[in-house]
C-alpha cells in the first residue's frame, strides 16, 4: 500500500503553480519570501521555496486543485500577525505559502442593510476607515489592525476590545466565500441576519485557522457610527472592585458599554518605562487599572452623561480610587495607546511566557489570586503582567522573567509555567485559548487536555473536509 | 455486502430500551404515544410504538448506545412545536421517539456572570420567568413559549421577535452538553464569552435539528432586565416607509430597539375577525403596520423619551400615518397578542401556504412587490398574509386561499406557490428557511436548490458524526 507522501516541491511543480498566478506573483527569491517566514514576535518561523499571491478567487481555486492533485501542503497567510504560528509553514520547505494580500477589494458597502462584502486580504484598518467614511462602524479593533487582514481575522475568530459589545469576528460575519481543499468554491456570500438552512458551515470555517479551506471573501456587519464616544481611565484597588464596577457599568449602560479593560499596574509601568511619549494617566499609583468606553447612538452629550453617571456611582460605592475622562480625541488616543502598547512593552523586560485565557467573568478575581500563587510556585520572583478584556472574561495573563535572570534560562520554564497557569484555568472551567487560537503553538495541549471525544469529532471534520490533508497541516488538530 | 437495515422494533428490543428509563417512562400504549405523533398545525404526523422519556443525561447516553448497537433510529422531541416536522417519526413505526421533557431542571443561575445552565426539557417560559424573578432577562420569545423547550429551541436555532437585538438561540448559547449517536457525552457546558479552542462544534449541533446528536443541557446568556420597556404600534403607507422608519429607529436607539415587526393589513384583519377580545390598535385603516419596542437599561422615563423621539421623527419625516404607545402592561400585552395571533388567525380563512423567508433588510420592499406578482401568477385571487421580523429581514410570507375556493384544491398549489415565492427569495440572495429550519418539510428543496458542494459537505459532516445513521433520519440532509 502506498501512503500519499507529499511530493517535494520540484522545479516543474513550482512552474505549474507559478503559471496560475503569473511569475510576478509567485515569489521564489529568498529575500522576497523571507517576510512570510517569520512572525513579528519571532516565536515561530518556517521554510518555503514558493509563496503564491493569487489575484482572484478563481486563482485560489486553481492553486488548491493543483495542490490536491499533487499532495502539496498549503499554508494560507493573511497579514502574518497571528500569535500562535497558524500562518507559518513548517521547517521542511515543501509547504507552499498562499498569501491572500492581493485579494484586497471592498466589493460592496450596503448602507441600508449595514453590510460590507470584503475580500480576505483587506487590511482591517482599511475596512474600519471605509466604514467610517460612510458614517458606519466596523467594530473589530486589534493592536495589529494596521496590517492584519479580514481573512485572517475570520480564520482565527479574532476578538479584541470591541468584542464586549459587538462580539468576536464570528459574530460580525454573515456569509463567506471559501475555497475548499479540492478547489471547489463554496459561495455563501449572503447578507442575511437569519438563515436556518442546514448545518452551520460558516461558523466551522471561522476559527478553523485555514485547516478546512481558504476564506476568500466575507459579508460582514456594519453598525451605525456612535454619535458620542467617551473613554475613561480609572484606578481601582483590586480585581474585585473592578468586577463590581463592571457589573454596575453594564447594568447602567448595557450595550452602550463598548469596552472594559482590566490592567495590573505592572504592564502600565512597563509601558511608561519603555514606550516613548507616554505618561501616567492618573496622578497616584493604583494596583489595578480599568479603561472603559461608553458609546451612544443618541448624542455626544448622552455618552458623556452616561460615563459620568457610571463613574460617579463607582466613586460613591467606593469602587474607584481615581478616574479621568479623555477630554478630546488626542487624549483618548493616548489612553488607548497605553493599553495597546502593553504587549510590546514586555519585550525590554526580558523573557515573557504568555497565556491567552478566559474564565467566566465572575471568576476573574479568584482566578487572578490562584494564578499568582501558581506562578510563584513555578518560579519565585516571576512578574505577573496581567491585562485584558475583563468584560469577556479574557485575560492576557503573561509572566515576565524575574529581574536579572538569564532570558533563555527563564524561557526553559515555558512549559511548566503554561501547565501551572492552565491548570488554574481549567479549575475555573476556563479556556487556554480565548482569542488567539491554537495554531502550531497549542495543538499538543489542546489534544492532551480537551475531552477525547472532542478531538475525535474535530479529526473527523478535518478528514471530511480535507481528505488529502493538504490544508495547513500540523495546525489546530 | 450486507446493508445495515435497522431492525424492526420487536418486543425484546422494546424491553431493553424500557429497562433504561423504567417502565413508567417508556410509553407504549397508543393513547400515551399519540400526543407525540402529531404536531399542533397538523401538517406532519408519524407512527411509533415506543416513546422514551429519560430522566438523566446518563439515560440518554444508554439509550443512544443501545440504538447504535441495534441500528434503531431515534427521533428527539422537545415541546413538539416545530413547524417543519423535524420532531416527527416517519410512518414505519420503527423509529423511537426520545422525549426530553423530563430533563427539566434549571441547574444553575449565575447572576454575576449572567448565565444559566438549563436542561433541554426546560420550557422556554419557565426559563424566562426564572430569569425575571432574579431581575434578569432571557430574551428568546416565541408564540409557542408556553410549551416549547430549550433543547428544541437550540436544535432548531429559534429566532422570534427578540432576535433583532439579542440574536437567535445560537447567539444566546455559550456551551452545550450533547449525547452523540454512539452514546458518548460531549460535556462542553462552559460559561465563556470567548473560546477559540479548535472547531466550533457547538454551533454545528445548534440548528442541526437533532441529526448529529441530542442536546441534553446548555449554558445560556442572561441579560440585565431593562428598567424601561415601551411598545408602540404604528400605521404606515408602505414597506418602504416602514424600512425608512426602521433605519431611523435603529440609528436613534441602536441596541435599545428590541423589536421591529412589519405586518400587512390582511393578517391584522384576520386576527380582528377571528380572535376573540381583540380590537383595532389604531382608529383608521392602514395598508401596513409596524410594532416596535424600545428597551432601556437606564430608566422607564428614558425608554419613553426614546420611543417618543423615534415616533416624532417618523411623523415629521412623513413615514408614519398614525401611532399609539401602550400606556400600561395590559395594553402592551394586547398589542403583542395581535401580532402573535397572526399565525393562528389564518386557519379560519382556509388553506394557507407558508413561507419562512429572509432577504437582506434593505431588500424587503422590493421583495414584497415581486413576491406579490409571483403569487398572483400562480393563482389569481390568492391573498398574501405577510408579517414578520423586519429588522432581521425575516418575513412569514404566507398565502391564504382565494375566498370561496375549496381548501384541498388550493393546497394542491402548495409546491408551485413555494417554487414561485422561493424563486423570488433566491433572486434577492435570500433564504427559504429563515428561522423554522428544514426538518422533513424542506429537505428536498434544500438539496435541490443549495450548491451541490454545500450538500456534499453537510452529508460528510452527518456521516462523520452519525456513521450508523440513527439520528433523526430523513431530516435536514
């Protein structure tokens, strides 16, 4: 019996792939390929001898047809900003990177239905701006929005700050165009709010990280642009106080509460220390910080009044130590920047061990307490760098190395630290991959920790969609 | 080669199934079984010699294990209110009905995380009331809420009036407990707002109408109970005027716009003619009517002010002919009743041919125009009875028989009428099953009209999850 060992990428096969997209869009020179083989954080890298940049859905289809016929593994790649290695080829050099960057048209914006039809390679910020110009809001917002692409956002079911009120990428998507591993095109670009026709294929492709097919276009939801937006920064004494503030803010503002971020003092200190042109948002020190946003569809005055009501109630109940409301767009940007720079600001502090976790919202204070104990039990002196989307129960629970320790020596604890923190996550019924996905990074842990029957079902789905196993092998499952 | 013909349900097999649930909960007397073999509308019926009412997830698991081993087809049934025959056994008598009614515990309500863990057999209204008693809202609301069950709501991804602001059943569910056809239990009862760990199994079971497994419990979202709710009824001149009113209301109220129903005059006339204790909501006649609801998390006064602002703007822009705001709970109930009685009120008018369709919201006026032409081309004199959830693009586009025609003669046009209306739906990129599902009723049409590759993928999923084909055969796909 012959196993289907994928062929090496010989010159003839490269030629056949290149002929589909044209020589200009088939990258083979190492210097052209290099940017596709390492992600910004430097945790994952790979090898490849061919990067294809198709210019149409039809070209993607022809690429996958040829890949199927020849058993050539394909690694779809968007803006290459993923944090779990889902967009990286392996080290063999036989995987072909499929860049969606040239599929970058906004095909349509429908102001009456509040929808947009966008191709996979549209940069998130470009879509945000196109919506804004038409007095609409596309609420997905990520630190990487200047380079990440919609196709990648959907494939990884991206979250971010706005997910609290508007949901994750999955919630923002109404329809998809997907090229299947066999090259067939599933055209389901429908702008329907309700559609109960059979199994939910759309939500299976979303979050599958390119292992079931290639998303080439999507219909996404737009929202009326809020007439007023207020951003505030507050100092609080504890996660419990922050939780009480969150509950009170949600009760008062409901869906108008469009962000609620919790941050420990440490990541703020890192930002103030390492990121140029930043300054403390509040006069005094506080052990915990909150950034919250209120958006009103009614008026600017309404947003301001609601924010003041929320903060006043917080002071009166003793939940707030101090707070400031941004007085103009520049101040709001500066506050947002403090939050968004937190990932980056960990680098100069040495090695960082990352956790992208979620627990039930109400469990956050208890989780933070137990996780801190777990961290110290693995390596005393490690510095917890905790920040994230409190309203979603989603924390970036990172751990920086003890001061003065050797970076490599610290990172040797990566697995032990992950195990310890994730054990606490599991004890709270949480997830060890809240919004970044599984990719290459967490695949083994997923298989080791999720119920065997879930792994079995996922494998059957993978096999049903991609019998030849050419779609982004070694990722997710 | 031997095909796996399911065994007949012999006495010995009945005994083995009955032993799992105990004799009291294994119904075999025809009079006990009868209520499970016909749905309220009378369109679908079936035969069975055994109805099992398990009292625990473990019993469901043992039933499915035995069913798998013996090739016995299982038909899960909740409140038996489905409109497409998804809960009905076939006519052979060899299918076993699995009633989830006894799994009716609300296992937990978590006020801080705003979640509830409920078993499949909990009646929707029971959950609504339990939430309300704890100052929370469970927003799913259906005409059948007094008897439909959460398990069925999830299996059919129920919609209803509240879907506009809160989403369908799928959007309201965070985690599931599912018994697979093999008897294995997938326990994913997590209360997480964000969880990107592999393929989205949850959303595959939701809307699968019991063909991939049996949902036995779920974690659902609760919301803070609105502090103010205002219901209004308005007369408008056309669907286009209603659309303009909707857009303006959405822009002003955003997520506070919690219902926007569009109704033709005909179904209102039917209600006033046939339903006791109903009276016209407005003084004059209007060709189209709108029922809209505003909910405020802030205060009763705020809801009233916002409603008045929306209606005033509607008058000033010439979109409204007349409007009334319910002045108390009794008036609100009376207005709601007019809307909810519309399905029922068609019966005395003779045969009715139903369509549960959706189109992009902005396409509703054009759809209504084109569909009316299609209806008349099939059978002149047919009376369009159009009402539904405008904000979701979802219309119950029903067609009552011409006055005086023989009912059976009229219903002979069922297929032709469906074909004509659904052709218009397709021309607008719409769905012929917006919220009721596929079940037995629309299976052939789904297969005939959706892209072949979608059918193929759904069949592969079905086979991957239910290789023996015992789960609700002949439904969906």
